[in-house]
């Protein structure tokens, strides 16, 4: 499978959650806030919105609660241009995720309500209903594997996508609070990684899968023997990418951050749409890093994702990335 050729078709099916984000004015703590801005959030939905804003096509596969918050999220997906034909509502006590986070770095607080999460109710029937022939790649983030029936449904989506010739792009996105135990998470995320064609994770996540943070880079390197592209993110130290026997080290674009959230989702969108536009892998990695920098310097996640003109202006005006360590 030619992974880059598939990505260049720029048509993505994204499996995973959408949620409502609430964030107070810049610098205001949640406990002191009297007003909030509401927008769309959730890692998979953010990636999808970022892809569309940068010129790609994306549809989300998920479940939302059959209530006002669920309808808010579907409306926002449509406003961002994300396909909602595979978003279904679930009734009962299941609820769409709600995140409250602050636009500040020092003392930053983020509170996510995930009890009885509607997106974890994704079923086999939901993923079987997807017409994979309409897409060129499947993207997901690790949270989808944290609970059933979403876990089994997403592994089936991997199989169906692969049968249709789509590469699997996997953001590890390990969030301990969603999982029943670290042992389950280590096993399941490792299985998902082994089935993927592109893996993106940070040093903590690869270290977690390896059983020790010091072994994370070795785990990433080992995975690259069977995985086309493995991206090992190191925060302020940039990233190391293993692809086709090549090792690519890239830096970051320093900015004055307003918040720490949304960077990974924007990186993924920038990376993939840059590859789709014909940029080489190293350039695409740097453009993804630029997208991450843009998002952490602005309030919100999906609303902070750049359009092409925003990205080009940023690249033209910024002094340039740091040297990779």
C-alpha cells in the first residue's frame, strides 16, 4: 500500500468523539468565570475540522447524545464542513462529552466530563454502515479503544478500511482517566498500533506502550519496521520520525502559548493536508508543527485551527523552527 499516495487523495474518514468545549475569557480561571465561549471539541472532531479548514475532506464516525448538547455538536460539525452522515444519536443516560478548559498556561486547568460517554456507544453496525470506498484514509485517536462497544467497533473499522485499501492513521492519544486500567490500555493501544500504517504519539505514550518512558524511542523505532511512518513527538524538543528506513528530526515553532490544548490535533491536520498538497515528509512535519503553534497561541481548539492563508502567513512571518536536538 502506498500510504502517501492515499493521503494525497485528501479524503478522510475519522472515527472518534465530538464534544462541547466551554472556555472562559483569556487568563480567567474556571472557578472565577461568569461567562464562557461554547464551541466544538473532541480530538477526532478537532482533527476533522482542521483537515477541512486546510482544504481536505473529512467525515466523522461517532455517536452523540440525543439531546441539546448532541445537536449542538452536530450543528458545529456541519458549520466546519465535516461530514455528519455517520454521526448517530443515542438515547438514554449516555451523554456527549463536555470539556471546560482555560486560556492560560500557568495554573492551567482542564476538566472533562466523560461519565457514560455517548461516543463509547459506537457499534459494529455504525462502522459497517460506512462506505469506505468514498475515502482515501482512516484516522482515529486512541480514546475510541478505551471502552466497549467502541473498542470492538473501531477494530472492525480498521479491518473494513484495510479491506477497502485505506491506510490507518493512528494518534495514540492516551488519556488514563478513560481506561479501566493501565494494563488494558497498554495491550489495546499496542494492538491498534500494530495494525496501523501511520502512528503519532509523544514520548510519554510510546514509553507507556513500551512499559518504560526510557524505552519509548526504541519502541517507536521498532514499530517502524512494520509501520510506514512513526512520529515520536518530544514536546519542546520537536519530533523524531521514522519512515522507510530514514530518521527525520524536526524542531518546533516557538510562540507565546495561550493554552496547552489542541496542538496534537492541529499537528495531525497540518501534516496530512501538507502531504496531500505535495510537500515532502519533512516539510509536512514542520508545517504540522506550525499548525500546532498557531492553535496553542489562540483560544479554543477547533476555532483556532488555521486556514491555508493563516498557515502561510505564519510561516512567512515566523523566524523559523528550532534546530532539532
